[in-house]
């Protein structure tokens, strides 16, 4: 299995622009998670899906952030408009039921 | 509010010695705990876990200890190897929230020769 695949690996964008991060979970996994890693707060859970349905989005920082999972093999995290404080590494992870989550390699986002 | 805390941002240990990484939690509903290891430019990878019904779980050089009364867990690595140099994240989950994990801020371990 190729594991969790995220794209792009790096994204540099200007403040105010829309940013879309993409994730392909491991086939057969029914949970998908979006995390953000910062120095101050470590790994923060933004939102997670179960069987493509958003279950908990309480970690989404603002209305500028949105996430979708149109099918079992694809999810997006969108930031519109982006701000410099959104600069971080964003991870997607997937799991099968209660088992441990597998992480992608992350997208390093820089908003200038 | 940080429900999972790793108070040591970094730790340096000599090769062959024991590494002890600590983690504290505040939510008494957490019933499953995990450790993840992260190398630069890679995603975290699962290392070892422990259920709240146990107080110890061992896997090769890695052992996790859980003290529920103190709301504290620790990861022991013995003997430490240079390849263990990474950031270690402690994570916790409560059954009521399915697979949702709450992570600590991580401890950077450096194993020196």
C-alpha cells in the first residue's frame, strides 16, 4: 500500500489567496483526520471524518477553513482567504476503526 | 487548553543509555494512549500504545508505562540508538470519541555517539 498521500508537499502563497490541500487515505480506512502542526501547539486536530461524513470540526480555527470528503478516497482542506498565521505543516491521517492512525508526509504551507 | 502535555521540549541521551520521555494528561476520560515518532520532513509513525487497563506494554527496546492515578505515562527506550533521534509525540484518546487523538507538543530526542 502506498500509504496516505498528500499533495502538494510544499505550498507558498500570498496572503489573501485560496489554498487547497489534498489527501488520499489508505484504501479500506474509514476514518480520515486533518491535523496542523505548529511549534507552540504541536499536532492539533482540525477535523475528522467517518465514512466520508464530518464528525467533529471543533478544531477548525475559523470560517476561513473548510474540509470536504466527497468519496472514500479523497479529501480536501481549503483555506480562503489565507493569512500568514496559517503557515504550518498540515497532516492528513487515516485509520481503520479504533486502530492507530497512519499519517501522510504533510504539506508545508507558507503564507507570505 | 492542552489536555496532553509533554513538558520537556528536548532530551539528549548517549548511545546505549536509557531514554525516558514523559507525558502528562488532564482528561480522566482518556483510556488509550499512543506514542508516535516523527523524523524531519516525514509524517508521524505509530510506535507503541497502551490501554488504560494495563500499566505496562513492551515492544522490543520500547516500553510504555502508565500511571493512571498520576495521569502520567512514559516511554522508555533501552538501549538508545542514533536512529532513535526524532521527535516523539504522546497522544491520547477516549472511547467516546472513537479514533480522535489528542496530541502533546512533542519531545525532540537526540541520541549522541
